[in-house]
C-alpha cells in the first residue's frame, strides 16, 4: 500500500486534531511590546478548566529586571522552537525584587513549566527574535499578577 501525503491544512486535519501554526493568525503585543503572542493556536484537553497551546515570538530586550509576574490559577510551560540560549529570572519570595531573584540560562533544547504561583519575568530571549511553544491555562478567573520594583541588571557569563 502507498500513502501519498497532501499538504497539511487546518481543514484537512480537523478530524484528527488541530494544526499549530502562526500563519493566518494576528498576534497581540505583550511584555512591553517585546513579544508577539499568537494566542490559543490549539486547545489542550485538560478536563475541566481548559488549557491552550500558543506560540510566543520574543524579541531581545534590555536585561534590566524591574517587574515579575505569576499565574495563581495554573502552570505555564515554555519550550523554545530554535536551538538558541534564553534566560529565565524567577523568585521564591512572596514579594520579589532586588536581592531575591535567581537567573538561569537555558539551552535551546530546554523548556520549563513554571509551577502555579511562581514569580517569573516575562520571556527573555538572547538573540534578536525567538519562538516558543507555550502551554497555558485559559478560562474564568484572574490568572495574572504583576509586581514592579527598582531595576536589577542581569550580567551574562
């Protein structure tokens, strides 16, 4: 038997699931205009509540950390779609700010899932632009808290 592939389209694949792509979707600018969010490109079957898969296209920004965010109602996962290093800044403190931040350099083959209520900085890419696959919670309730403080500079090794 021979199977002849056809072009993958959302309509052709609909009986089997969802195609995840940015083409045909309009991004929303987030993170102080440094990230294009291609929101809800696919749903995640997580039972009650619901989850989504998106692609975030982050652009490089100054490495001055002056805010953090957390998601009290669900975790959030990021996985790079390119083999390029990227930066994570997190905090275990109840009120993050200078002196209580930690930073990590991830390889282009490492993704993370921030646990519910984990303070983290929005996407920090080290090259001009980088795409990430993001699994996120969607649904009722306020799932974003932000806190602002005096800038902390990140010095790369």
